[in-house]
């Protein structure tokens, strides 16, 4: 049986478990988005989840300065950016709050070291461009492996990841970027921090009451930690980099897969 064949279809997710959820954690690229865009169907699904009383929190590798507009325009309850380098949310009074992994001076020092590393990495991989969202980042640098360039093979991505790690940096890869940082950022650890800090939700409650939807290697810690983890169908090409796969998989890919997961959750709440 293939790795994909071992994943349970979303239809097997017990309705009682779906009904107990109070929130959804979600990746963005190739999970919410399709070909880089948020479709009307995805935005409608997010709105329907909120109207049903569920919190929606984005946990993404995208840059810090994308987080604030995403928070407002998509009506997320919180956005955790750069795989955990920063987070933004609205408090009970509607005021925007933020958290950063380090102070400004430390972040600037880290940025300088990362920028010094760019020519070293590109000498080894000459056709590896810096991601075009680099100016909006505060904790890492990302390199394009599939956003505006032809997707690299799993072997090529692994070679890049190994080189970054051997050079003394922390690294992870999504479906579109390889990330390098001086600090080990982890989506799951930062999710735990922000759920406690912003919403007073401890880890035991989060595991029992939140689903996670994702698609790639930088979601691995979330897949391993959350019992109600869902992979959209395009997770198939990334399973080799995920030690513990999600509990369930959608039949549809990318944004359509997220909509499928949202409808499964909503249907359980509507029959409560």
C-alpha cells in the first residue's frame, strides 16, 4: 500500500468528533490557495465557519507583514507567520495585538547573517532565487522552489535543506519555499503559545477542539500533534518528508480540499 493509501478518507471522520470542534487551524499556500489565489469558495467557507462559532487561525510560512492584511481581509481570528516567528490577533476589545520571537535588534542581527548566507547558498545552487516576499520577513529568509519557478523535485529540495542545515541554520520546506533561520521555528510550538496567550486555550483543549488542515513538510509537526489533522489531496507529493501523516485526507486538492474539510465540519455542527 502506498503512503497515500494509508490515509483515511475524510468521510470516515466520526461526526461526534467533528461536532466537538471549536476551531480550525490552517496552512495557507496550496491549502487555502489554489494556484496562489484565494477562491470565492474558500472565503465563503471561512465565513461560514466563523458564523458557526468556530475560530479560524492561519498558521503559515508566509511573511510577517502579510499577516496584518490577512487578519483583516480574511477575518481570521489570528495569523501565525513565518512558521512561528510572529503572530497577530485581535483582543476582546478589537485592538490588534502582536508577538515576535525576538526584539528588533536581535531580529536585525539575524537578518544580516541570513543575507550574508544568500551568496553562499546560491553559489551551491545558482538557480535558487530568494523568494519575492523576502522584504516582508522578520525572522527567516525563504527561497523559491515552486512559487514562481518550476517545482523542484523532492531530491533537489532535500539537497537544499541538507546544505542549509549543514551551514548552521535551521530549515524547513513548504510546497513553494525552503526557509532558513537562526532560530528553530515550529508551527505547532507557536500555535500552542498563541492559543494560550491570546485565547486562554491550553494544549489539551486545543488537541480536543481544533482541527488542522495542511499540505506539506512544514506542516509535519501539526500533523503529528493534532488528532484531527487533515491533509488536502495534494499532500501526496510531500508524504516522503512527513514522518507522521495526518489522520484524514480530502478527495480534492488545494483550496477545494479546504472547502471539503470545512463542509464536513459544518455539516456536523448543523446536525447538533
